[in-house]
C-alpha cells in the first residue's frame, strides 16, 4: 500500500519496525502504532527471517500493517536501511520503533507533528522515557552540533524525512552499535534543518549492554567523534567517554553485582 501526505497538508509518518526473533514484543509494538490518533501513518516491518513465531504474528496482524517483509539481513542497520527503501514518499517522516520499543501514548505522533508543523524541519526530535525495571527517567533536550560530541538524540524519538537519507546517506553498516549516532551527527553537519519538540515520543526498556558491547559502543562513538568534529570537540568528546562514561558504567556494574545499586540510587536521590 502506498500513501502520500493528505490534502490537509499533514505529513505522512512512516514507522519502521526492525525485528529478529522478537515474538515476545512485536505484537505490543504493532498494536501501539495501530492505536495512534494521527491519521497519516504507514507501518512497515522488516523481519530478519525469524524462527521464533514472529512471522506468524506478522501474518496474523498484517491487516494493521502497510508492508512487511521477512528475509535474512546483515544486521540491524542493514535492516533499517531496507525499511527506508520501502518508504515511497520523499517528504514522509521516518520514525524507527523497533520490537521492544514502545510509543509512549496513543497521541504522541499527532502531538509531535502538530508541534513541528510551524517549523517544517527535516529532522524533528523529541524526548524518550526509559526504565531498567527499578529506575526510570526521561531524556532529550534541544541540542546544537557542538553538543553532539558528548551526547546524542534519542533515536526512537527522532523523525527524519525520507529525502534526508538521499542527501546525507543511509546508516553506515560498518558500525554495529553507533550507526544511528553517526547518522544524526552527519545530519547536523550537512546541515539538515532540525527542530526539538517537547513531547515524550517513545519508551524504551534499558537492559544495559554487556561489558564487551559497552566497550564496542564507546569505541564506535569515539570513531564518530574523531571523524566528524574539530580538535577541541574531539578532545571533549573522547575525554568524556574515557574519563566519565566508561568508569561510570564499570562502577554501575560493580554496584549491581554487589547488590548495592538500588541503595546507591536512593542515596543520590536523597
């Protein structure tokens, strides 16, 4: 099914969901998108050839989907690039809501699009709620390019027009964990017009990366910083990762292993 922006001028929002063996969460994601109050949504699911019952769920719920495919891919960013290729309207916003992510409320896309209407930016970003079971919070704020050496946007709360991927490029699949960060920095460098909307768009379960994956994430973030920023921003970004982010993650895991993480959080909050 192909749909363009409606006659009232509301932009199409193409929600792309990437999944592999995600039977535990894919139905929740599909129903959350289907429940959105915004009238111009196209939902695309790219499955990596799941064998755990995900495909059967997609078949059962395909009346709620505009397009879905199931075939092997070369990783999450390759699958996300496939999803972008399935978006036909160049002015459509693309929002990634992968299995395990959830939209925060039924009206969040409508609220985000209403807030963005006056600016008409090509990249619109909001806020994200997160929880690791015992601890929760909200992140996301207005940023400039210079800020991105030390932080990033909440990618599950970021809407990017399809045509931006033609101008800036797709996700770089040489990254395993930081291709979304790299793409956001490239957009700000291009430059692409950007706009912050004070809307909590998504909710994410934060299980935490394993030690090896966290170190890979840090290594890839440093690679992005070194390739995209000038000397002083590179220095600030790499220093934060080496002297703050990595020690903080190590301390968190040590406290968790000792059963003291929740007590530490309570002391910090008092």
